[in-house]
């Protein structure tokens, strides 16, 4: 058993090469921790979102605060409230960010290792 102190994992600005508008991301658990799962706490300001992307395994989004939205290529749009979970299948192209009207924050749980970034979601 071990504890990872959140203070050792500071949040920083999201990568503008993969996100539209500002947000912050905190890597909670990653490859260098010797675990197969990746955890990221992502905060989106109003209107902020990721670019289109896909993962090499299932991704889970767990709503933490505010409201987030997840959209797939077919136009299916799901709202994520605090405590909700969205399951995104391996290879499914999607984007996620703050739902209209305010900020949102979620925990991204990536069961795989590779995220393939695509074009902007603007």
C-alpha cells in the first residue's frame, strides 16, 4: 500500500496543442508510477474543451464539479454532473469539456497508455 500526496502532483495549464481555451490538468497517476491506469484531474473554464481524440483502451470520465459535456463523432452529447461516470470505448473519437454556461471538472481515468490527438473541436 502507498499514498501519493497531491502536493507532489501540482496542476498546471493544459496543453494548447490539445485543448481549446484555458483549463488546468493535474496528473494524479501516470506511467512513471508503475501502474497501468492513468488518472488526470482536468478543470475546464467556461467554453474550454479538448480537441478530438481517441484512446487505445476504455476511458472513464468521473464528474467532480460543475458540469462537463462529452461529444462523439455521431453527435451524441452526454452531460456529466458531479458523481456521474461516462464510459468511452476504445478507439471512439470524442471531445470533452465544460458544458455551456459555466466551468466543469472531471477525473479522466485512462485504462490504456496512448491518446491519439486529432483536429480541433472548434
